[in-house]
C-alpha cells in the first residue's frame, strides 16, 4: 500500500502534465497565449519566473537530501497521497540510483486545471520540468516539480519525480 501511494503521487505528477493536453476545458498553451492581453502575458511570464525559482529551490533541497523538509511544507493534496516516510524513502532510492546531478536545464513550465472526480485531485497545478543529467544515467532524466494552488491561494509543492 505504501508503494502504491507513492506511485499515485508520481502518477499524479505525470498525469498532471499529460492530462492537460487531453482536457477540453483547459486550452493548449499556444491557444491560451493568443487569447491573453499583453498585460496578462506579462503576468504569466512573471509567474513562470517565480515558479521556476521555487522549483529550483525545491530541487536544491533534494540535491542536499532534504526531501523531508519539502514534504513538511507540501500541499495537503500531496500529503493525502503519500506519507512523509514513503516520500523520503522513494526520493532517496531514486537519487541513490541516479547518482549526483551533473547538469540541469529547465525545459518547460506547464499549467493544468482539474475538476473533481478525475484521476488527479481537483485544482490548479503548475509543473516545472527540467532535463537533468545524473552521474549514473547515460541520458538526461526528466525531473518534475509540481505545485498546487491550495485553498489559501498559496502555491505549494504537490510532488517531485525523476523519470
């Protein structure tokens, strides 16, 4: 059951990215950009920069082995899916398998909104995706930090995965 919960969290992150393209209610990023005013586009760019900075801080903590601290400040959405110990254990296993990061490049910031009753808990999400080279991996690995807009209107980490 513990591994299932963590797998659900990892799946939540993957589904958040994939399902945004499949969900009719959420316009594709290109279509969305065409509908935004110049001021709205500037606001999105500012938010992208802020979330990218937050994701970089999360990854820095991961690099330092502080995944428990990340879980402590995570969204209730994440905490409902995986407990602290399972999160810490899985991150440690993934990072041990991959080795130390040697190069990291941000490749995308995506958004998704989900209604209740789906595979992903309802709400608004922002995902920051990195292509990261690790010492023990021949190819770059997708490193994903996901944020959920909580009820108090604060963006909090809702997941982290390397795949």
